[in-house]
């Protein structure tokens, strides 16, 4: 039998993060001890009260399918959270619970993109953004940023990127992989450019609680009535609550679009995990002290990794204001040769070399739209950060 696959798959590349994670797991299964900085996963545990809520939900028999939009109590609590914390007034029916924020973004693209529509994607970007656009028939239009701008899209660059084919702008603040955080003034500049257009804004705010700056977080939809009408706010529980394996996210936006997204979800995955939803209600009750503790610990991890890498003249980086990633510039070592004489000409070759020789797992910057960088998560134990940075620097210094 001839196995013929869909033509759309020829446009899509494997996630760089998941690819490195798979290579890393394969080495671990062979008994190799790897320091893994490639996965966007918090090292701190799920809060005890959240764990207990899930256990009690099991005991209470909450083990059945949930409604496709999500359980009513969670959606009501999310509506309150969005109004109190983000200044966004959504009705319960304007909120859709999904199997992770990733599914919410995919549902959004499936519900809005027609063949050939352009989606503006500021780079560096989360690895899945352009690939999801392609899967949904769209065309990712990459808008480059750099370290001088803090890896932030400027109004001028946005205006230049807009055409009659532009359907959506993707924004991620705090950002994966750069950790950059847009201020309210910077977001307002982008919103002003979009006035009078028919461009949707997908505002991915999954890292909103993980901040190392005094500047308060601003949701794009809170800027104005115009911004509110064109924005779909995406969030979830994986990062701030360490609930990565629970797979729970949500979207909030205009009712017609939310209904379209739920139509897609109803024919693909149906409702999200019932037990995770029960636990999420408890997670949303965690006070500001919890996040102050988490952010203090993550900031110490950031500062430690930054301090260690700053002593290596071969590397440079933008010190992030949020999330838990360091996007390290390796342009000074690209093109150098290994002791065996092999030239390392791109970020993927460099990442694989670090994994092979230093037993340190990183993510090639090519997967994020910048082939002169490596992505590292600093959500790790201090001793692992110290040893991992030592190994990276040693391997790089050994290059000719």
C-alpha cells in the first residue's frame, strides 16, 4: 500500500524544542546524565492546595466529560480573574477552556485563517507560531526584532508589515524565548497602528505572572475599546502554576469567534480535563505572595545564569524581564571548529555539539527565528545552572 500524507505537512517543521527534548530523552535512556535547559517547564512543584483540589475532585466523583466550553465554575472564576487582574470585562460565554493554551491558539487560527492569509509574527518567536499558521493554510510573515530594541516589535515595523492580506498579529509578552515584556506605552503604539484595520490580535499572555520588573503587566485588550474588539486573549496554567502536564488553557474574546473556536474544539478534543479544571479554580485563588516567592526564586536563577555567562567573552545576551528563558547570542563562535576539525556553522549544530560534548541540552535559535542564538531555560536548581554554564563555556572555549 502506498502511504500518501496530506500535502500541508510538507510546509511544517518539527518543533525545535520538542526535537531537542526527544534527543535528550534518548541519551538519558542510554544512561547519559544530561543537564536539560531545553524544556519550557518550571522546576518548582504544583502548589499543594492545587494538588489537593484535584485529589478531592477524584474522590467527589468529578471524573466525567466536561462541557466543551469548560466547566461553569471555572469559566465564571476566569471571568472574575480577567476583570480584577487584567481590566477585561468578559461574559462567561466569551471564555473557552482548552487543552492547554497551545490548543486555544490553534483553534483561533483554524477559526480565522483562510488559505493565503498573512499572519504577522515578530521574531524571535515561540517555535509553534509559524508552523500552526502553515497548518491552518496561512502564511507567516516574520517581522525581525533585535537585542537593541529588547526584541520588541516597533510601531514602525508593524506598519511596514501590514498589507491587505494581513489577518492577524501574534503578540507574546512576556516572551518565549527572549523574556522581553512590552510596557503599556509600547503596546499602545502598536494598537494605534492597527486602528481602522480588520486585523485580529492574538495576545499570548501565558507568562503574565512571571515578571522581574517593577512595570506592571498590561493586557493588550485593556488598552481601548478598539483593542478589546480585535483581541483574543490567550492564557493557561502551565507556567505560573507549574501545571504543564495538566494541559489546561483558555481564550477570551468576541462571542462569534469564541463560538467558532468551540465548534472546532467540539469536533476535535471536546472538553478539557475535568480534574485539571477543578484544580484550576483553586489555583486562581492563590494570592500575590505566592507569585512574589516564585518570581524571587526565578530572578535569582536568571541572575545566576546571566552572571556566569557574562564572564565569557564569547557570549552575549539580553537580560530578560519575564518568563524563564535566556536567549544567548553565539555569533562569535559560529564557524569555529571542533577538536575533530568539524565546523559548526549554525545554531542546531552548536546545540547538538553542546549536547554531545558537554551533556547540556539547549534549543537552537533557528527554531525561534534567529540562527545566531541558543535558547536556555533558567528554571532549574542553582547547582545545575552553575554546572551547566561551566560545561557550556568549557565546550565553547575548546573550539578552534
